[in-house]
């Protein structure tokens, strides 16, 4: 069975996390991703957060599966010529350098388009056009500038960044979607185009419910926020909502049996209106089913602390998995707080390929995430990340048709 993106060749100038996430996704779907790295240096993440001396870090390996590595000095004259030929041969070019870096290399979008009018040129930057367009940006800066940090964390405490890399991996996802869309458009137009995604914009797209709440604030308090029931007045901006559910069905993180010693003995519990009566029966409060103070979602809003307190009295008598086993058959939406250890050891995630064990020639076996998107007719396997420059000769020979002598000459000239 062929892969969905078989035949698409990608010139991958990405580094760190946001860009590599994007190109790894495309590689999982079958694109030939040629990762271009500076000779002798490579992607900085190869050496960051190393757990084994002199071996590519997990940070690098987990973001660069299924790619080929070509070393090429794009500031060297021969290197520039080779790069020009690679632009001719590829369908997509992706980069996430600091603003202006690609122009300083001598390859602005206008020139890329001139070399190959079918080229789709995709970039990630921290900010879009505007006052911050020239800024370098990392994950947490994007979370702060995109509205995530100001709306995450506990009320009255400092803004909080999330563990999910919504600035980097989130923007990589958005960019991959833009690239595939541009490839589809090229089928009709015959032309490539420029695809850009700013990390601030990507984060904001994922935070849209908080922009929703910002506007709702103009029409009264946000009644599903805990602070409403606690009588704490709202200010001018969407506040931090702790673990309150962001949707219309109130939810909280509640303690389960063992919470005193196990930092992850908690469950998320949603008081979905449709199953309120089942919830009352489970927690031993059958009288709340008909009591006008508790029977309807609106009536419950001022009492959420009391309601969740009663539910927690019950969840504390059960393990997080028992809560799941009891509530699921009753259609009550709950979910255990899973630690990374539990996720890494979960057999069902191994079976679906969501977590895979990969073998690497220098580090041995390690765990990684597999493709979270499953296509029925386009299987997606995980191939270990390349060593620095592992495919330089192969790419120059097979993609550009260089002879062994020409490759040796390019090497002598410091181009690869
Ligand atoms: N050959 C020759 N030079 C190369 C090269 C190659 N193959 N690959 C990279 N370089 C050069 C670049 O041209 C650039 O040189 P100049 O500054 O002289 O133009 C230089 O290497 C460094 O590039 P950079 O500025 O992008 O890297 P940095 O480490 O200083 O900054 C980062 C890193 C991530 C802050 C910045 O790239 C950035 O803001 N990117 C956009 C936003 C983004 O993607 N952030 C997420 C990163 S993950 O948290």
C-alpha cells in the first residue's frame, strides 16, 4: 500500500521543535523529507538535554523520524548552487529560522519562486507582521503572547504555561495543514505559494474559547467559572480558570483514593447535564435529582463548590480507574489523570502505534510518539532519526545526479 504523500519531496530547513514537528508529520505520511543541516553542527537540539554523552538527544530523535539528513553550508558559494538545484527538485521548502535569516542567506521568497514557481514555501515565525515581527520566539513566549498563559493557572496566582507544546508542536501542526492545503491548490493552479504561520496566531487559535469568554464578560459574569459560585467579582479580562471545564458542562479535577501519596491520583469529572440523575445516584445524593436548587444546570451554577465537594467525597473512596469503571457504563464523562509513566506503559497505545519503540544505532532502544493521525489506506511507520549528514552523498547523487567526483569536490570546497 502506498503512503498518502509518496512522491512529495520536502526541503527541510527546520530546527528546534516547531518546524521539525511539521516536517515529521509530513514524513510520517510518506513525503521524502530532506533535512538540511549546517556541516559539523546540525540542528542545535541534537546536543540539547542529552541523556547519553555524544549521542543525539531524545529531543532531536523524537522530532526528526523518517527524514534524511543532508549537510550543506548555505552561506558557501558552491553550497548556494547546490541549494538552488535542490529548490528546483523539491515541492516544498520549510523553515523556521529567526526573522530575516533566510533572506540573509540570499534566498528570499521572491527568489525561491523564480527558481521554482511550483515551490510551496512554508515558514514559522514567532509573530506575524506588526510590532514584534522581528523577534525570536520560543515555546513559552508564544504561550504567553497567544493568550494561553494569562488564562491558565489558578485564580490569584501567577500566569502558567502548559506542558503541552502548543506554541511549537501546535504551530507545526497548523503549518503542516497549510502545506497540504497549498499542495492541493497547486493541483488546480499549477503554482506554488507562500504558507506562513505565526506561533502567536497558532496559540490563539487553540485558545479561542478564552477569546469567546472575553466577549461574554461584557454581558455579565462567567457563571461556569468557580469564582462565580465563590462570589469573587470578575475583572476586565478573561481570568485564570484553574481546572474548571472550558465548555458548557462544568468539570473539575478531583482527588481519588491514594492522593495523599500519589501525585497523580486524581480524576477529571464532568457534571454533564444529561446524566445528572446518574451522578446523584452514584455519589449518594438522590435527593438532588428533584431539588430545585440542584436539579437544573442553571440552578447548580452557584453551588458548584458544594456539588464538586460531594462528588469528591465519593471519588476519594475509589481509585481513579475505579471511578472510570463505575462512571463509564452510566455515561458519566470522567478521565483519570495519567502520569507519563502510566502512558508509556499503556499496552493499548503501543498496539495502535501511538507510542512506538524505536531502535537507534547509537542510543539503542527508546520510546517515541507515533503518528496520532491514522489513515485507513496509508499506513504510517516510524523510522529512526538520521545521524548528522547520514544521507548527504545519497541525496546529492540521487536527487541532483552528482557523480562521486563532484560530491568529493563539493566536500573539499566546504559546501557539504
Ligand atoms: N548553512 C549555513 N548557515 C546556516 C545553516 C546552514 N545550513 N542553517 C542555519 N544557518 C544560519 C542561519 O542562516 C542563521 O544565520 P544568520 O543569523 O547569520 O542569518 C543562523 O544559522 C542561526 O539561525 P537562527 O537565528 O534561526 O537560530 P537561533 O538559534 O539564533 O534562534 C530561534 C533560534 C528558534 C529562536 C529562531 O530560529 C526563531 O525565532 N525561529 C522562528 C520561531 C520558531 O520557530 N521558534 C520555535 C523554535 S522551537 O522552540
